[in-house]
C-alpha cells in the first residue's frame, strides 16, 4: 500500500474526501452539523462593537488557546469563529489606528502650546495642558504599543522640562520665604528687646503665616526657623499671660472702692465702673476681631498675587469664620474659586 492509498483510507473513515490536482491541492473538510457560537465569540463581538479592543483581545487570545489545544484535530466551529473575528479585528484596528493618529497629532499640538506657554512665563496653562495630554494618551488603546511608546517618550520629555522649571521656581519661592521669615524674626526680636510687644506680636503672626507656606520637602529649613519661632512664642506667651493678669488686677482695683462705700451711697449710684469695664472689653474684642479680619484679607490678596491659591483660600476661609457676612471676604473667596 502506497502513501496515497493510506491517506484515502484514513480520510474516508472521517467522512472526508480528497481531490488531487496537478498541484496536489487539499480542500479543508466540512462538517454538516450545526453549532452555536461560543460565549467567548459573543464577548469578542460585543467588545469590538463598543470599541473596546483591549477587552476583545483578551477573549480573542483565549479562543486561540482553545484552538491550539486541539493541535491538528479539525474543529470547524473554532475555525469559522476565528476566521470571522480576524476580519472584524482587521476592520476595528484600522478604524482605531486612524483615531490614534489623530490623537497623536493633537498631543503634539498640545505639547507645542504648553512649551510656548512656558517660554512666555505662564504658570498655570502648561499644567492644564499636561493634564489634557495625559487624558488623551490614556484613552489610546494599549494594543498600539509601539506608537504609544513613542508618544509616551515625547510626553516624558515635556514633563521633564515642566518639572525642571517648576522645581527651580519652587526652590526660588522657598528661598524667598525663608529670607522674608528670617527678616521678620529679626524684626520681632528687635521689637521684644525694645518692649514693643504689639509690633512683636504682629511680626510673629506674619512669621507663622510664611512658615506654613513652606511646602513638604524642605524640612531642614523649616526646622531651623521653627526653633527660633518657638523661642519667640515662649516669650510672647509669657508676656500675654502677665498682661492678662495685670488687666484682671486692674479691674478688681476699680471695683473695690465701690464695695467699700456706705450702703446708702451704693444704692444711689449705678454700678458704672463694672459696665464700662465690660463695654471696654467688648470694644477691645471687636477691635481685635476687625484687625485680624483685615489681616486675613490682606494676606489672602498677597497670596493670590503670588499664585499661592491654596494658602489664599485657607486665609479667606478663616476670615469668613470670623465674619461670615463680610462682603470683601466673599468677593475674594469667589475669585479664588475661579483661579484654582
């Protein structure tokens, strides 16, 4: 028995037919049975219809694994399903590739605009454009690995430029904050030595504001200044406590002569010394509140000019806690929202 006879016999057992031509062509066998499409096939079609190439690819790979497990055993169902899906993938990939090219062009355009904004000294626009660039890049399917890798390298190059400029500006800003804080500390110490405690307290409060503006990553500088601020805090706290005790003693001395007067004179007089004292305290509190409110507003304005919007927002919120109906504070707060 020759090889041709052997093949004819084996194939006839499978209800298959062979047909020889001059080129020994071989026709794939066909089964007459009807079959239902597999769940994987339907999942792939659904994912492709939604444009989700990554999810479709996962199921597509699983279907191929099933076919490979068959080895050379003929499976008409798998063959036809993969044949259909291959054509659908081809169409979907062509469409997605054209969309990817449009997005790549848009990303390059945004990078050019962002670099131009950096040269012009604009601080906020490059960051907004970078966020938009990342959003577009994330929307590109990972099936385009090579193309996405090229775009990612371009984005990273721009990010390094942005980061370098931002880091340099941050270092300059922190250096300026440290210098201004140190100058205020010297001024505070000088006021304390001159027993000018009012100005010392004002300067100390400003020092605390600047200290809180120093961002993370500059702990060494903050620690050095923090040690000096603690010494000032201790001195001013002692002064405030002594002043409070002196004020209480003074109020007691004002009330004491009234209590020592005869009964008939006390009845004929109104407790005038007590009321003016309470009124004076109320006026002092109101003045202090007004002064603090104004300080918070002015500090917020300065932070807005410097571009420190988070710090400005914090200041103006504290101002509104002091006086919720303050019109100027409300206007500043609304302005900050538009800038953040």
